[in-house]
C-alpha cells in the first residue's frame, strides 16, 4: 500500500468514527436557558364584573348639623353636604341611603320662597333656586331639612349631634338650659346646636344667637320630639 492510499484510509476511518459519535450524542444541541427570559407570573387584574365599593352603602346615620347634613358610617364621617346650593348632591345622597325615591313637589313653605320639596319616608328636604338668603329678610331660609321619624325604612338613623331623635323625651333637650327652649302653649321648641354667629341679632331681646341652628319641636303634646329641623334662625318674628 502506498503512502497516499494509507492516508486516505485513515481519513475515511476518522470520519466514520465521528459520524458514529454524532449518532450517540443526538442530532441537536441541548437547549440552554437565558437569564431574564423566564415567563413572569400573570399580573392580577380586576375582573370586568368588579365595581368600586360605594361609600354611601356604608352609611349608618344621617346627622343634622347647623350648616351641613352629615352622613356617617358608625363614628366616621363619609360626607358632609351643605343644605343650600347642593340640591342635586343632597337629593342623590338621601335617595341612596334611604333606598327609596322621593316624592317631588313644588311648594312654598312658611319662611321660604317658592321652591321644590323632596319627601322620603322620614325626611323632607326643601330647596329654592335662591343661592343665598334674601338680604332684606333674614327669616328666609333658602334650603332646609325636616326629620319626622327616627330612621329611614332602610335602617339608617336620623339624629342630631347629641343623639336626639324623633320620639325621644323632649325633657332631655329642655335640660340643656337653652334659652330658646320654652313652652309656647303648644309644646316645646328650640335649638340644640348653633352654628357660627352671623353678627348682632336683629331682635336682641330674643336672647338667642343670630346663627343657623338645629331645632327640636315637641309638637302639641309637649312630651316627645315630633320633628328635627336644620337650619333655622331663631328669634325672628316668633321663629
């Protein structure tokens, strides 16, 4: 055998060995992992059916204050709505917490210009288009609320800051010693809370502050609170 033939034979044998090894090792290289390419856990997203919780759904009491109506969840204030200038907001809130739609009527109550009365099962809200009180008549109240029951049928209670409700013994309110709480031949009527004083009272002899007030009225029987009302300025022409 010549040298060239021997070289060719060795080359062919080496190729055969390499092909044999390739068959044992598999035809493709093993997959390798690359840092940062592993799939991340799916992010949690809200379901399309989920809706934000309505804070008014948590309201347990409606509290009359001299300048605003407060809606509370337990001892926590949810929202405070001014009586005047916030008609749509106040009507919507009372409708949602009461669970019923109001009866809506045109009306002209005493000491108020013509406006709209909204009545639910335990509360009346009156509002007029007037954004401010008549400068020539401080008795005019552009908006007010009157409570005629201790709670809505929904269970949400209606109360003053001190906790007075319709049906309570009026003697507890009288015991406050409020000078406006006096017998008037038909029962007891007067303030249990005043807001900021506006200035000098137009009728100083009334002995009461010239300020918006939360009022309780015992009605004719003089024993139990018949209604709560706010705001009302006392000492004006018999008010």
